[in-house]
């Protein structure tokens, strides 16, 4: 039985301090919200009667708890009434905040590479995305410095796939030779990225469970890089035994959250019938049913379905990497970073490079070469200076303003910031020419003007967009 104090106490789920009964209560609340998110009929019946979910699942849930978690107006009225918020609501919200806090730590600390050039470049892309994508969307992107693909293509073929995965054509099996290459590759990644490499994943535009040896690969990943990688799969309903193995490995090897893509209500029902609420407490359900209240990113294949109310009207992205995407099946390495989807970048990420590698040593050398080439710490004197083409520049008194459709920022308190901004807005001067011009006309030392340019560069507002032809480069 649950301890009396646990009825009101808030315990951290992911550090294992909750009892089985405490976790069951959280898991049951989570399950109700999963169904509510994915199922129109369930939402309508819940809105009409907050006791409906409890009867549907045979869970012991108070109607007030359901109302507060599913109906913002009811939650507001309940709060204004002065009534005590039910303990399970506080506990569930704490559980959600644990996941958000973990995500935020990954973006700010965990995924920050030890390589100084790469770390500074990554932070600059985070700053750019903050303006380009808006606060809410950019906050959800961890900007992982590394992701792997263990197949070429994907067997699932979702119509809304924002990264337009091609059909499954090749699988990197765990043979003796491939296991050796994999282990050496992980060590090379650790050499370049340090501890930040441990927060990558072993999937991207792929389905992890398409690889029959996936569990072996992620076990090596956790052992060498030091952190068990997250799994996102659309085939949880198809391979329940494998899923239980992955969940057990994750819990035993300091994993955090796993994710299941839910493509239909029958799939959700299969998952709910197969796994108990407690088993899935560390699993996030990604609601991708036709009846879900989620909206798909206008990127990749989803952008071809703009007649669907399920697709966002504005450009978006599901990209999460600011660093390297390594495909082991075709032995390729790409350097990428998120952006809004557009005609220029239909998949919602920039591709700065796409190159083959032969072995782990070649991979490590290629990573270091790409960092040296693309991860500039500051603009060089002969670099043409202009603002990111999707941002709007506006002058201000002793300041400049730069905006996107989502937000506007003001930059001030820098030497000659208005004058520097005006010359950059013309898009025809190099950094050296701007420094020379303004130093000559104002007497300001050139190093102060370069300082202003460098700070503007750090904000991510200056143009670094790569050649779009790189995204179409084929290696086969």
C-alpha cells in the first residue's frame, strides 16, 4: 500500500524515490491523458463527464483531478475558488517538470561539446533558432551534437514524416567487423565531443527497431559514451518483448525517457493492453493519430499535405541536431543544424557538409576538419557581412533591432552599434571594410568595431546559411 505521507508528498520519479504505488498513480493519470490526447470521442465524453476516464479504465481518479488536467477553464475556476489542488495533480505536474528540467539541462549543459569551436558554433545556432523559430519551439530543441543512423531508410513510411525518410534499403548488422567499427567509431566521437557525445541517439530519419541488433548497438553506446541513449520508435506495439528489454536496459543504465510514436488508435490500444501504466511511466507517447490534438510540422512529406488541418500552416522543424549525423549503413557523416522549413530547406535543417568515411580514424579526422572549416569562432576580415536573410533589420537610437515572424530582439551598448548595423544591412561590405570605414570616419579603434561585429555574430543574427546544394549531395 502507498504510505500515508506519499498521498500528499511530491517525489522525484526519475531518481527512483517513489514507491510502486506512487508510480502507479502517476502512471494511471498519464494513461488517461494519453487517451485524451489521441482520441476525439474520449475527449468529448471526458468534457461532458469528468468521471468518464475513471470508469473507462477502471482507475480510482477523482473527477476534479481529471477536470483540472484536461480543461483549462475548469482548472482556472477551481483555483479561483480557493479549493486545495488535489495532490495527484501536483505530483503529476512535478513529474512533467522533471522531464522539462532534464531537457533544459541537456540544451544548456549536457549537449554542449568540450571542443571550444564547436561549442561556440552550437550556441550561436541556438541563439539563431531562438529568433527564427520562436521561444516555445526553440526551447524544445536540445541541439544534440551527435546522432547515429543504423539503417539506410525506414520501413514505416509515415505520410507526415518531417525528415522525408526514404524506404528502408540497408541495415547495419552487428557482425564482428561492424561491431569493431561501431566501437571504434564511438571512441572517435568521444575523442572529439567529450561527454556531450553521450546525449546522442542511434536513430534519426530511421526506425530503430528496423535493425534486429539495435539493443546491442545501444548497449555499446552507453558503455563507451557513458549515457544510455534515448529510443523513439513507431513499432512498440509490434515488438513488445524487445521493448521490455530496452526499457529494462534504460532503467539499469541511467537512461531517462523513451518515446513511442502512436500512429493510430488501434496501435494505442495495443500498447495500453500490452503494457501496464507503471511499465510505461518513463515512456512519452507521441500522439500522431488522425484524431489527436497535435499538429504536424510543415516539413518533409507533411509539407505536401497542406490541405490537411493536421499540418502547420507555417514553416517548422523536428530537427534536434546541431553537430553531426552519422549513418553507419552507408558510412556517411553530415554536419547539420535546425532551421525553419522552407523551399530552400524543406527538411527543416541546414546541411553544411555531407561526406563519406572509411573507418573510425577517417571519421575522427573528418569531424575535426569540418569543425575547423564551419565552426568559426568569429567572422574573418574578408567575410561578407549581412543579416540572416529571414530576419528583418531596423535601426534604432544607439541600437539595432532584428526580428522574425516570431520575435524581435534589440541589441545595444556596443561601440558604434547603429553604424555597424547600417553597413551590414547593405550586404556589400566585409568585416574588415566595415572596421576600416568606421574607424576612419569616427576615430573609433578598429578592434572595438570588430568587437561589435563579433558580438552580433554571437547573437546568431548574421548570415551563415550554407549552400543549399549540399543537402542534395549523394554519396552512392
